[in-house]
C-alpha cells in the first residue's frame, strides 16, 4: 500500500508540470488557484501552526451578572439547538459546521465553507 501511495504522489508531481511557481512573499495574498500543486511544494506550509476555534454561540452580560454565576449555572447562548456553529482559523471565520461525538470526545464537521472578499 505504501508503494501505491508513493506512485500517486509521483503522479501528482508529474501532473503539476514543469511550471515552478515562485514562493509568495509574506505580505502577498495568495489566491487558492495559485497554490503549489505538487506535494513537495506544499511541504513548506505543513508545520505552520494555526489556531482552530469552534464557537457554539455567544452571550452578553454585565460583569455583576458574570460574578454571580456559580457551579451549575446556565448561560443562554444566541444559537438554537441544531443550528450551525462557526469555525474560525486564526480568528477568521472560515466555515460552519456541526458538533459530532467521536468515541468519548467532541469534534466538529464542516458543512459549509464561508467565502469572504479580501479587500
């Protein structure tokens, strides 16, 4: 099976063609169509850390109300049960999804990618 994967990676690199794209500068915005196609070109970004947050909902309250909260207190959020949650990467909204349970852990599955205009 490892040989099959190696062959697939080699095929991807061949399919990318001889066009070597220049590395983008730090302040440059890269369009998704301009991303490197070969696995070897993508390896440069594999180790970049990102913060992923899944926001179930939000609530506003005064500090005095916050200080009165105790164990077992319920804070009502601005979302309804079954409504999509927001998924942020580095504090930027990138998707919406649903909460899932995997064995004994919570996770999220993306159901919609959010496209934003970069100005």
